[in-house]
C-alpha cells in the first residue's frame, strides 16, 4: 500500500487526485493539505467525495511518513518545495511546470521565474508514461506533463520517423476547457460571464507549453526545429469545464499513404494502455475522453496526401493532470500501469 | 439633452447602461468612472462599445456638471455617496439596495450595514415605473429596484385586490443567471467551473430582496403578511449569463376563474409599455425577454382553480437593472418612458 | 453472473446502463439492442465505452437466454413488451413509466395511453429500493421510478409521520437537466439553441410524475391528499446535461424543531446506502451528485419554524434512472445493493 | 420604403432578419413565410418579436408586390426558387449557398446538387459589401456569403498584395456556435446533450465554405492556390449559440514588419463601416461582436516575423448572415450602408 501525501489537495488537480485515489486498491491518502481550507473536513469542502474522513492540513505539514507526495500547487511553490521533499527521502510527482524544461533560460522566459534547483533537472523523469516508463519507475522526481503538451505530444510522436520528413513546423491549434486554462484562479479566464458564450485565443506565441512540446518532440523524434521551424502552438479557452481538443496541422513534402499514417498510430495505440486511435473516418470529440485517462486520436488528409490533420482529445484533469500522475505513481511503485484508472 | 454621469461604469450594470445610452437620443454620457480601470479608454476595456471616446475617471470625480448620476456601485458606497451628490444638486438613480427599504432595522438585518441617511428614505422614489411614475418624475433620488424584486412584484401586483384574498403566503421560487447573482464579484457564485453544469439554491430565507418584495407588496396591494404570512422567496443560481425566471405559487381559498386572472394581467399589460402577458396556454421562458426591457408573464392553474402558478421572465441587466434605470431617467426628465429602450 | 439484456441500449438511459455495467463484477451484458443503430458495433457508436465487443441487435431479438432484461424504451413499447418477456420467464426492470401507476385511469390521463396489462400492476414492485427492498428482491417486474419522482419522494418520505401533520400540499419546484427532460427526442426541449442560455417551466400541473409522487407519498406516509391537497409539482428545464434539483416547500401548522427534522433525515440516511443528508447550513447543488447514484438532501427553515424548504439533488441518469435500475438488479439477484455503483 | 418578403422567416436566419428589420426606418416586411408555422402569428411563434402583426404564409405565396425577397431556405429550395422570382421582376438576396460558387463542378462536389441555373452565376453579386459595393447596388441577385467565408475573407483580404508573397496555404482553424453550424436542423450537431460540454472538428477537408473562401481569395488578391496550395479550412462546433472565431495561420518567406501588417488592416477598417481592427496586443473574442454586424480582427506574430496569426470574430447570424443581408439590401436600394444595423 503506497502511503500518499497531497500538497494542494483542494485545487482542481488536487481534488481530481482525491477522486481517483478513493478507489485505488493499492494507495492510501495519508495526508492532504490546503492553505485555503486548512482544518476543514474534506467531506465538508467536497461533499461528493465520500470516504475521506481527514481534514485539510496546512501546506507545511510533515510528509516524511509518506512514500510519495503529489504536488498540486503553483510553479514557484513547487520549485521551492521539491528539493526539501527529496531530501526527506520522499518521492515526488510534481504537477506544476517547475521541473519540465531542461533549459533554465527558456524556463525563465516562459515562467518568469528563476530556476533555483537546476541540479535536479537531469534526474527528473518527464511523466509521459508512453515514452519514459523505465525512467519513471525508478525516479525520485517525476515532472508530470502539461495538459496541452500531453495532447500535442501524443498526437505527434506516434508518427515516429515521419516527423523527420515534415517540411514545415507543426501547427497545434488547441482548445481547452476552463479547468485546464486557469481553473480556480480568479479573473477573466475563469469568471462565468466572461467565459460563457465566449471563446478566445490567449497567450498566442507565448504559452509555456510550447517549449515543453518542442523539447520532447525534438528529443523523441527526428523533428528538427532549426530546419522546419519552431512548433506553432495556439491555446484557446472553451466554455466547457473539462477537455482539450488539439487540431494539429502537418505538411509533408510528398504524399503519405493513409495506411502508413494509420499503421503507426494503431501500432502505438496497441502498445499503450491509454492511447486509442479512431476508426477511419472518425475523429474524437471531447466527450469520448471525458472522465477517462485515455487520449483518443484521429486523422484526416486532403486529396494530395501531403496535408494532414491530427485531432487528439483528452480530459485535461485526468490524462492531462491527475490521472496521468496516478499512472506515473503506478509505474513508480511497480503496480499495474492502469490501476485505479479508467 | 440630459447630461449623465455613471459611477461604477465598468461593472455589469454600468456597462449595460453604456450599452443602452449609446443610442439614446436625449442622453449624453458626460463622464463615467471605474476604480479598476481608471484612466483606461472605454473602447479598450469594452471593444464592443463603439461610440465612447472617454476614459474611465476615478470614482471621486466631480459630477456637479451632470443633470443625473447613475450609481452602479456596492451598497455601502452608494449609501455614503448619495447624500453628497444630492447636496451638489445632482439627481441620482441608485442601482444598489441602499435606499430601497423603508425600515432601517430590516435594512441592517439583511444588508449587514447601518443606514447613515435615513432622513432620505421618505423622499426616495422606488423606481418601479409601473407603480410610481409620478413620484419618480419629480424625485431627486430614485432607488432602482432589485432584479428579483422587479420580477416578483410585476408577477404579483397586477392581481390587485385578489391579493387580499390569498390565504397563504406567496412562494416565489426564482432562478437567476450569474450576472444577477454575483456578477463579477469573485467566488463560487461566479467561478466558471463552480457554476457551469451546476445549479443551486442560495440565501434561503435570507436574501435581501425578500423584504423589498414584501414591503412593496404590502404597500401596493391588500396583501397582509401578518395574516397570510411572510412572502417566501428562494433564489437559485442558473448557469446562464442573464435572465431571471420566477415561478410564483399562489393559493386562494376559493376557485378564481381563469378569465378573472387573465383580465387583470391583460389590463395591466395594456397600460404598461414594458409589461407583456402571454397568450393562454403559454408561459414565458428566459429567451423571450433577453436583451429587452420587457417583463413577460404567464399563468397556469390546476383543476380546482385554487392553485395558481405565475411565471415572470425578465432580463436582470435590463428590466432588472440598467434598462429600468433608463426608464426611470426618461420619466425624471419628461421624456417618453421607452426612449432608447426595446 | 447475471446475464443481462438491454432493450434500447443506445438511448441516454441505455448508454448509462452500459457505462455502469461495464465494471459490474457480477453482471454480464449478453445482448443489447437499438433500432437506430442496429448491426453497428457498440464501440463505433460510443467510442468512449471500451469493453463492449458486441453489435446492437434489433429490438425484437430473442432474450430468453437472459436472466434479466432492462427496458429503456418509450412507454408504449414497454407496455407491450413486458408481458411477452415475463411469459418467457425473464425478469424485467422497466425504466419507462408504463407500470408505475396503480390507477389505470390516471395512467390514461397522464400518459395518453390505454393500459393493456393492468393485471400485472399488483405484482409489480416500484423500484425505489429505500422503501421496497423486499418486494424488489423477489419481483418478476420492477417499475423503475421516474427521475423527478425519485428526487421528490426521497426528499419527503424520510419525514415519516411529520408528513401527516402538513396542513398544505407540498410544493415541489423541480429543475432538470436536458437528459432528464426529453433527452435525445427531437424538438424544443432538446435543441441546443432553444435550451442553451434559456430556462423554462413546462407541463405545469400536467406532468406524469405528479401522480407517481402523490401515489407513493400517500402509500408510504400519513399524508392525505384529500385533506391537504394534491401535491403541486412544477418541472423546469435547466441548461445542463444532467441532474435534478428539487426545491420542496412544506408548511406545518406548528413550529417543528430543527432537531426533529434533522434527526429523521439523518436516521434515514444512516440506513440507506445511497442517501446522504447535508450538514446543518448546507444545501446540495447538482455537482455533489453528478455521476453518482446518491441522492443528497438538505433543509432550511424560516424563523417561525413552520416553513421548511427541502432541497434534494440527484443525477437523473444514475439515481434517477440507470443507477437505480442497477441497484434494483443487485437486490433482485441477492447481490450487495451498491455493487458496481458509486 | 422597401417592401420586403422573407421566404423561410422562422428559421434562425429568417428570425434574425425579422429582429433587425423591425427597427429599420426604410424597410417594411410585407410578407413572410414558413412551412412549419404557416398560418400561425409571428408573435405567437416568437413572443419576443413585438411589432409583427402578420401570420406566416406558406412558402409558395405570391411575392410579386415586393421590391426585395430574402431567401432563408435550404440550398436546393433556393436554387429552384431564385429564377422564378427574378422572372417576376423581384430582386433577391439569397442566404443559401446556391449561387456563391462560379464553378458548377465544384458546386456539385461540395453541395451534392446539380446546378440548374448556371446562366445566373455571372450576373450574381457576391454579397461581401467590403469588396462588391458597386455590383451589389445594381444586382438583381445577391448571393449572401457563408458565415465562415465572411470571417475568413475579411481576416485575409485586407492584407492585399502581401497575400501574393505567402509561400504556404493559409490555414483557417474556425470555430462556430451552433446556430452557424446546423442551427435547428435535427441531429448530433444541434442536440443539446451532444453539443453541450463538447467540442469537435467536422467536415475536415470537406466543408462547402472552403471553395467559397478560395474562389474569392483568388479573385480579390494575388494569392495563387496552384503555387502555394489550396486553402486549408477546418470548421469546429463550439458549445455557444452564436459566433465564429477564426484563427488563421500565415507564413511568409521573409519577416513582415508589424507596422506593415497593422497599417493594411487599419486602412481597410477605416474605409469599412463594419470592420474593426484591434489595438496592438489585443485579439477579439466572440463577445466583442455578439449581436453586432461588425467583424473584429487582431493579429499576432512570432519573433521571426514570418509566422502570423490573424484572429477574426463575427456573429454568424448578423455579419455572417442576416445583418450582412440587410447591409446588402441597403446598398441595393441606395440607403446608408449601415441603416438599421449596429
């Protein structure tokens, strides 16, 4: 039984961890914290979450009795807390963006923060289980991927060496529900009358998941940004609670047969518990991944066979955050990768 | 041309005033204020509001050159500002709840504020034009009604002396869009993921519009709360931007003929520019009053003829706030009651 | 292992049965039908429902090899099919309204149908497990309750003998998401632009769940409609996918102490797996029961103690339909009442 | 006073025409038709549309007394009706897609219809007033543009000769509210529970507005599809009632200075009543054009200056359909272009 601590358990990702861990047969939430709700009972704050008799502890509670701590707190708080937790011998899955980028200059540019623990970046496992199972399983620190990055990378990377023949940068036009794009933070991104019956692009050419996508695309495929260009990524805010749909535009210098594209995705999906490739002629919508840890992917091409659209769908709070974090936990503790997940 | 000032012009009601006054042939917005956006241009904050070249002034700007000032600020701020404005000889329409209740004890109980200008309450006109046209036309200070109160009172008062025969308190089960129930104030009443795909009752037996409804129901009809009971009012939060639908339950000790009920509403609607009574068999939904200053009302009874349901619909930002305020302005300045409104 | 057939498996309730039965350890869906999608694979119609390799059969498929058949088809179709299934020795849970009302005249009035199998009504168990566990466990035919009726009855019946002292009819002002109020049937109740940003009352004094509520309220409590009046029930259409919130107004001739009300609900909730009573000062919203088989209930009273508001919340597709049906199945086959449910 | 007939006045575009024409000082709706609601009063079908005392006529009513007929009916019906109307000497604005494409083979491919009046295509004016004012003003037949095409063309064409230097096809990732993507037609594109909390791409590489965009882009700019490729257009379905936001990706072989892009858009916006270009750093969302005939446009570039994103926003029922149709009517009858519009 893995003894779990959750720092920031009352935020959207934290609550989602509680939701899924409730029924996990090999995990036990030993303690959970919230600065906003400290000393309140979990069942008072979240009446729908039966089965938790605990109260929220303050964020600085002693977690040394835990085997694993999930961090679901802002970037700067994670940045500072991770080294302290590792020193105490606790393993950590960090849901923030603090330890995902290898280049601390890029980190500073996109996060407006100075990285204070660059020495940890090498050993950190990027928590995309489809590509880093082994490193994750032994890691002290797992950097759980960004929600947009998960959708983009799983929509691209199955193409494997075909990515080396792209003659233009992939364009990722992504649309996220509110919980993936601001969540409970106050302001125009989360205020009901600002978001409802509305839709907008934001942080165009400036979103912090762009370098995350580009780094792992470059690491894990033959794509070369210096040749074909920087990945173009435009996030949009959808008036829905959950879900990210990414419409990815690819251009090849020569026609790629449908069978070639499909076989790559199908093979990848076959090997991966939480990746599903749609039947020919079908594209995923948000609904097919809602409340599930799956990413679902479909493709379409034009008559020339040179222009391809890949559509990937995931639930930003599950595969895009807490579900993937539990998938990583399972790997870290030798459990079945899908345990406790749907 | 009425020279207008708007204090709090960037809130939801303030913005709605700007929207309607834009095309008003006899009003000119001379100055407008916002603490949050001061010194910013109106067209930068609200790109959809063409025609305003002004910047937002600070709230303490000198308004003495205005004929009329609309106050679209919180209760306490209105409470304090009104006497100062009246002293400067400016007429005022206050959209807050500060000057609606005659009984300062009730005010204290429901608003958690001490009334600091009780001497003004007698001369204040309650800005429900359907009942106070004359007083409004000469008033220095008009207290614009609450959105829920407008919907409830216009659903009840046309019944006239029939209200004297009610043997039970009316039950008003009201449902409001977010802009009428919290608006841009931060928190669970306005946060997108809290409100979307959700619905709830709030302030049950404790909402500040209950005494407002009861006071004017008692003043303007033979209804006696001490005999039939206090009006029961339950507000709910709807996941829509705008609109209030009130479902009002009435019980009479004897059957009331359909024709009797209908004729009273029809006669009232005939006399009132912004009141519409639905055809038999029809009830209004929210859509029929959206972006309009009208209140629309329908009724239904059971076989006994003793139980009646009245449904009233209005747009909380128009007839429930800023549209009604402009209707009041028109009356105050001898203009056609409906000028600039739909 | 219970061998299951589902007639009408591609409608909203049918799909919800599939969703929950997927992970039920003691049930196996042997066959499922859909007139619209017959011969198509389940995973093509519902890509999110992994684990079903079947195709949809036509509705007239032979189900005699099943232990239990769920009917998720329109009233008339159920009315006709049930006797045929019982003759084949198959047990049936009917999610339609065909076998809920004991009085066939009332049935005709509210359903515009003539009852063609009145001889079955006596033996039919009303599938409200909180009150009919025993009868359900041995029944050949279970009439699964209406979604509104479930919310209303579970909000009222725990009050037990206090219901005998009500001096007025309870007023149930209920608000349902679209899946509980029309679902996939085409028209103004389900068309997106008709429903979105809208809200309305419908079937006022005419909804078929009113007699269902009244019949079981009268059967199971000392409430007497002939004395206090017919239950008043007003359904409304909410712009959300799922959920029913019922605001129930009760009036007692004398004050009822808070402790008296609370202790009755708490005791009831203690005994019932899927009933939860909120802490003092809290009322349930829709979110707390979403995707769960629980009904959650809260109460509030005015200063007099004579006026009470009960608010009940449930997910109309779970406790209001398919979840409750599975709860009934568990009882019919001697399984744990909550097996496979949350 | 222009005497107006509207064929198909109860559909979404038809109703929107009624909404705007109500207050048009120089137009009078003489007759209006609806197959679904024939013989019903307008005010019964649309209680919110005050001012119409008419009933809906059947679609085959005699319109020869009208100066102008708006067609808001399906493509095939328009295709057939237009020649008959022109023969009667009535001028026509057709809101369908029947007369927009010059190439009847392309028309057949995308509309699955054979064009039965190709002889009219030459004289037909494409109703994009920003580019065809003169031809519109004298035309017998105006083909009102598609909603997506309007948003895409007005986001692209102001760039003028810069479009000749694009080295890749523009990618238009467009997102439309339900009224622009199926409206009241029944099915998965308009059913509430299918659309709400969901989002999807549809008709990828196959939407009928793609050839419309490409034809006029080629006609009105130096863009050459045979060199840079066919325009790539992906429509998506947004869970909102109204609005289209188009995110347009452009790539230039060399850096384009910000000032160059901005000056072109600003100059264009200066000349066009209903085109607005956002301040630097701002992009339009859907809200800024809701219920308005304006299209609002913003741009953003990456550090290289070679990659540009143009975002255009419009209300699909106003500038994307009925508002633009009225703008065209104004031009056809020598009225001020913006009369009756906002």
